[in-house]
C-alpha cells in the first residue's frame, strides 16, 4: 500500500504525467482491444462506460 500511496502523491504533485492515447466508448470495446493488440497506442487506452 505504501508504494501505491507514493505513486498517487507523485501523480497528484505532477511529477508523473499519465498519457492518454485514446478514449473509446463501451460499445467500441472490441476496437479498443484491437488498438492495443496492434500496438498502436502510445499511452493509456480508456474505455468509458
């Protein structure tokens, strides 16, 4: 738990920046998986409910 708290603090203090590559709606989950499988992403892929 300590490591998670440290990572969260670094993120909140903006020492770590999360890069979001692409957002997909839940209805396009299959496309999101293909995007990841094809190694097309640079950063995180988000699936919104």
